[in-house]
C-alpha cells in the first residue's frame, strides 16, 4: 500500500506484559512506529480514558493507519461504537482489527444500540487472518470440506466463542499432524499392542524425540487450515488472507499471502478494494501551500544609517588623532614616537572603519555586479587595514626590542620600519590577488530557513527567508592569509612581552600593545561565533560584526594615542621629557650601545634647553 506511518494499539494481559515490551524493544522496526499498550482487565471507565488518550495521540501525530488489537470483544465493540457514533466519520483513516470481532458484530446485526453492523462500511476496516482451506478441497483423511468443518465446529461451540474458534482449525490440524507422525512411527518400528512397552523402554527419550521429530518433518498433507508441510526452519508457512468489510453479512477476501516451493512470499489479489472515501487514503494529511512568500533578508536602512553614524564618529576620532600627530610631529615627545609610523597605524584604522559601511551596502542600493565588487572590498579593506595598523605598531616595538636586547649598537630609523611595513603589505596584496584570480567571487541567493503559518488542518502559508552572498569555489589562500595575520599577532605578543620592562614611554608601547592584542583576539573569536551561529540573520550578524570591528579600531587607536595626547597637554613645549631616569631604573642590563644612546639623548636635551634660553 505504500504506507509507512503506522500506529499500533495493543491490548495485553498481565502475563504478556514483559514479553510484549521485550518484543517492542528488540524489533528495530518498532522504533519507527507509534505504539500504545493498555491492560486487558481495565474497567470500562479506565478503558474509555485510555482509548481517548489513544485517539488524541492519533490526531496529534497525524496517524492515518491504525492497527488495533482487542482480545476482549466487549471492548472492541465499545471502541467501534464510539468511532461510528461520531457526527462525522473520518474516511481517511484505515483500521486493522481482529476478524473475530467483526464476525461477532455481523452475526448480531448491530454494533450497539442504534448503529447497525452495516455502518462498518462507512470506514475502512481490514482484518488479516489465516483462512480455511478452499471450499472444493477436502481434508485428505477425513473427507470433509473446510466449510463443513466450520459448520460442525460452530454447532459444537454453539457459535458463542468466536475468539477461540479462530484457533480451532490449527488445533484440529495439529492433532492430525501428531497422529500421522505417530502412525508412521508405529509402522516403521513394527509396534503392536504386545511389544509396545518393550520397544519404548529400549529407546531413550532423546532417541524417541529425534525419530519422532524426523517423522514430523516428513508431514505433507492437506488439512482444514491448508497445506501442512514443514520447511527447513521447522515451520509451516501458513496461507494468510486479508479481509475487508464491504457490506453484507461477512467480510470479503481481497488478497492472499502464500508461499512457493522456495518459501518466497507471494501476494495474490482476489477481489478489488472498496475505499470508504472513494480513494486509497494516505498515511498522513496532505498539506496544501496556498500562499508562499519569499523574503530576502537584507540590512535595514535604519540599521545602516545608525552604524554609519557611529562609524562617522569613530572616523572623526581617528582623524583627530591623525591631525594631532601631524600637528605635533616636531614636539620632542611625539618626534621620539616616530610620527610617520603613527600615521600608518591610523591609516590602517581608517581602512577598517570604511569596511563597516561597505559591509552594510547590498542590492537595495547597487546592482549585483557592483555588489560583487563590494564583497571584495569587504575582504580587502579589513585585511589591508589590519596589516598596516598592526604591522606599523609591531615594527616600532621590534625596534625597541632590537635596541634593548642587542649586545651591539643598533640603529633603526623610520625608513627601515616603513620597509618592514611595505614588505608585509606586499605579501598581503599578493595573496589576495592570487586568491581573487584562483577563485573569483560569484553572487548567489540562498535559502536560510522556512517557516509556516497554519490556516487550518490542510492549508498553510509558507515563508521562505533568503539572503544574498558572495561565494568562491576555494578559500585555501584566504585561510592562509588569515593564518599569516594570526602569526603576526603572536609575533607582536612576543615583542610586547620581551620589552615589557622598558619604561621609556616615548619609545615603547608594550603595555598598550598587550591590551590591543587581547582585545583583537577576543573580538575575533566573537566574530567567528557570530558567523557560525547567527549567520541566518543578516541584520543581527551585520550589527555584531560591525560592533566587533569598531570596538577593535577605537580601543587600539585610543590606547596608542590617548596617552600621547595627555603627555603633550601636560608638557606643551616638551621641557619635562626625561628618558634616562625611566630607562635606567627599569632595564636590568644596559649594554654599551644603550648607554651611548641615552648619553646622546641627554646631550641633545641640554643643547635644546640652552638654545631656548638664548
């Protein structure tokens, strides 16, 4: 039938409880089924409560195919009475019930008061059961047809116990099978009434069981229930039939399950199925989408304006630092901090801030082709800005490291530091260009998730949320570029640690660098988590990533230049700049080159004061 979603409602007795639970746990197919179990000896009130729970589960799980087992006829009749007394019978349900239950109802002519048995045709009822042998087939030894046997048996039990009558054919053929095997045993061993006891006493129980078992396996005859023949697994493959109630006084066989000589199961159609609703029900309620809405998740205009405004404020702060650095470049304190290298730091911060705005521009404002260009800018600007800013910052620290750790006289001017910055920038640009040529960006619109809004039981509205992305076939070189930047941070952390005892504020920013590196790492981890877990919400993702970038830029620039502004305000003319005291008290070992450098600085300070006095 093509049904896969099935509900099972089983009645069990106390002694069958453990066995049934074990079967359900061990059967791998049971894990896919909805199974409910109720006790056999419940009173009517508890039974009705359990039945209501079962029906509620059917509705909540949208189960349409139900296998229901009622070993006690009274409870099965109550169940069908409740089912058919409803104002509207669900013809999309299919019920598999015990055949003896339906036969009992048909023999009475009614299900319950006011509901005739013919109402069973209003629902789809099927019953699997092993049928009697064909009418024209006689019992091989009793010269009795299956219908004659059934009539005699019903007369014997007075047609009152249909539950037990389903086992009578098996019991009858089982007795005949044993009798036939015993008859062969007697014939083979020449047993008579005179030597019966002597022959049996000469055989052990195991010998007797083995020989009798072999004779059972040789059994092959036509019984009331069909052909009785054992296979290699010591089992009889029964002929199973599927019945359907299609009206009238008895159920109709619609198909039979039999086995060929190789033991292969074969279903044979006997009669067409008549569906109560006019067509075969599905095992679920089909859902019809009446309205499908597709929403492209983009950056809201108001959010872009807010983030652009915040970026503009931060941009102004960075430009203020740049103006301050250029204006006071001849100040003794600022001159010693390498103002040219300071400008590189601020230029890198500017590039990273510009990317905050470009990341919020999508196809609401530009075409798809230009959007790809902006995707590239969103990669180039932060990458180059990071390299320039932190490359310049670490180059200054590298100079301090070389001066105060080298045993020989070391001099490094700004031109050498700029060369270091340009080399890093060259390799950064080279890797980005190579990646762009290897795997250029392409524009895509992808589905993020879907949501549904039910209108009624079968109609829904579906909402599909999409986002636009730029994607490349390979990101190997891009990840390599990120790896280089991680190494740059590690190298900068090393330099800051090694120069931590150099307290010459004009030369060394080790403390500020340590804080900057810490902030950058934390903010980067936050950005990675945002990308992994909030990527299906572009507005929130854009806000958090922009916040991470702005926070990193502002903290870096304020930490590096804030202290410089304070010192210049306190000493506008640079008259209080004193380097030697701070350096000599903090450096544990001072080399000859370091001494010469400090003496030279002291001499220049004296000459500077003398010129001012003149």
